[in-house]
C-alpha cells in the first residue's frame, strides 16, 4: 500500500485546495471538497500489474470533473468503483445513481462526472482501466455503465472486486498481483460485452481481439531480438493470460513460436546481406537477432533458405567470409 494524500496534514480551511492541487499535479484535474470543513480524507493506491487500485476514505468527500477539468485532461480510461463502506451518489454524463455499500459503478474519465460519498466510515475503491485495454468504443462502455446490475456477470465481478478491495495488501504482491489485474480487466470486459445487444456484443468481441492482436504484433516486433522472448513474457508484459494470448493467435497460419523464428531469420538474412563479410561474425549476427546458439541459427537458416549463412553473405554482400 502506498499513501497518495492525507488531507488531515493541512488546516481544515486548506484541505479542499490542497487535494484539488494534488489531483491537478497528478494529471487528472478534479475539484475536491469535503461537505464539512472539519472533515478530512485519506487516499491510498496499490499496483496490480499495469493498473492501479485506489482508495478514497472520508466522510462527505466530493470529487467532481466539470467541462473545464475534462478540457484540461481527459484520460482515456474508466474507474470501476466499489463502495467499501457508506453510500455514494454518482453523476456521469446524463446518468445518476445513488447506492450503498457493496455496489459497483463505472466512472468515465473522458466526460464530466461527480462522485460524493456519505457516512462517517465511508470509503470507496476504484480500479482504473484504459480504453485501450478494454478494446470497446466509448459509447458501448458508457451504455454498460448505466445498466451494470442487469448483467448476468455483475455478481461475479462484484465478488471479485470485493475480495480485491478487502485484502489488497496481500493480493498485490509479486506475479500474483499482475495476474489478478489481468483477471479483473477480463471480467470488466466480459461484463461490458454481456450488457450489449447480440450484434454489438459480437462486434465488441471482434474489436477486442483486433486491438489485442495489434498490441501483440507491436510487442513482438519491438522485442524480436530478445533471446528470452516467449509466450509467458509476452502475456505478462501485455497483462493478459498465456491462454488468452494463444486464443488471440489461434487463427494465424504460423504458431507464435514459428512466427518469431521466421521474423528473426528474415531479419538476420537482411543483416547479413547488408554487411561486408569481414565486418562481423555469424555468431554476432545470430546473437543480435535473438539466437543464443549460432549452430542452431545456422541449421534453421539452411532449412529455411536452402543455404548456409556464410554462403548467403558471400553471394549477397562484398568481401570475403568472416571467421566464425
């Protein structure tokens, strides 16, 4: 757990301005007020992989993002809220709701919104998820936020988030925290899809797959020369499960490992053709393209192109063969 801000450190008359300034400095302008001057609030956060879980605890805490704040900065993200204690009122766009402990809500940071919580022990958690992670249109997510409780998956996500919020210190530790963050995003995505009409749901699922597939390709090309590149590393860094990674890749002609191998060989082939033979060794080229074993590289090169790396370089670049 990390402490973000504690307004009790300020005189009562300065707490609202201090918290408002803190949010502005953090890049998400929010007008913060406490319904009674004597009230104060405490804010914490935990990291679950690439995502943050926030806690705002304080009676009468009001957080508002009006048109001005949205114009200044509008992170393309939502916050999946869970009321740990007390009750709340949320207005986002044209939607208003007032609920009590244990309920979920969506706050879309791309539009004006206002959140107020009530009760002496009031506390609200929120898990921030980017639109790029959801892969859905803003309209579809906003529509889902208005009808969350109609989803057949509402209870499942509610139970999951409740457990996350009640023991975040223990759950955010190590690789398990990253996996739990991935699971939370998957559940949020599934619940949004479950609230959409059948046609929209199919389109939403297709958008998700297309978005994630593009992210995978970008990641692979960026890390192609990393010798440790593999399914577990890719899934971990993209904050998805290995199983989900393989599902997204399933319809391609080559397996994930075959695609990586083909791209590495092609990159090494072009590198050899563009270098004089005396400039570097075959071993160095192999290592530069993610091959830890130059013998393995030479064997796979011959299998793919019908010639050895040495012969390819002699035929396609000036100079003589470099020693191995």
